[in-house]
C-alpha cells in the first residue's frame, strides 16, 4: 500500500514539473514471500520511471560451504538490468582494508 502511494506521488510530480527522478527502494519486499516478491517485481517493471531496488530476496546459502548464489527463480523476474553486489571473500570484518565489493551483472 505504501509503495503505491509513492508511485502516485511520483506520477503527480512528473505531471506538474515534467521531470522524472529515479525511485530508490531499500528492501521493499522484506515482508513478502518469494512468490509475492516476484509478482511485485514483475508489476513494477511495467511502470515507466526508473527504479532502483535493493533486495536480498532470491539468495541461496549452501549449507555445507556457506557460499551464496542466486536462486533460479530470479530468472522469472522481468527486469532491464540487475546487479548482485556482494563482499569478496575472504575478509576480516575487523579490518576495513580487507573488505571489497564485487559487482556481478545478472
């Protein structure tokens, strides 16, 4: 519900000023299940303005190796671009010099 209000405000603002700004969402689907998340992402794909979403959904952790991967279900999500930003391993959480990000295009 709250997201629909944000979309309405964005649409009204673009009608008045004829300007569009990217909409940035941090964890907008944190309370959804995986199926509902996919439906939501496919729905907002249809909106015209640029969207930037930060989510942790569709991550899989291997129980034995603790390695992360993207679930195959993410292939069913419609998108223009998607990036996976993850920490390079290994790292020492107490030493910032060892912490680097890895950006993977999906």
